[in-house]
């Protein structure tokens, strides 16, 4: 997974209500499409378990930012 990849969430995610005032802490169900904004390696575990990603999803016509999620929460579609 790389910055700029088009992804779909495979499980429910929650948003940061400080970033997404419109949705608050409401869950976003699986199947929404978005773009990867940032990818960071796991530096807390040895061996590393997975990368962490920030993704901007499109949900009902609104942009919803999901931050610091395991990369396995999303699947690359393009």
C-alpha cells in the first residue's frame, strides 16, 4: 500500500470527531472508497505487525478522514 492508492475499507472504522465534525464518532461501515494519505511503518512491535495508514474516505458525499489505522483495515482497489 502506498500514498495515493485507491482503497476500500473492509471493516467498520471510526473517525476522529475533532477532524470530522459532521460525523462525530459515528462508525463508517465497510465498502467506502478513499485515498491513502500517509503510510507509516510499525515501530512499536518487534517484529513489525503491519503498517499504519491515514485514509480520506468518501461517505455520502462528504470527506471523512480516518487516521492511524492498520493497513489491513483497507484493501487496495486501484
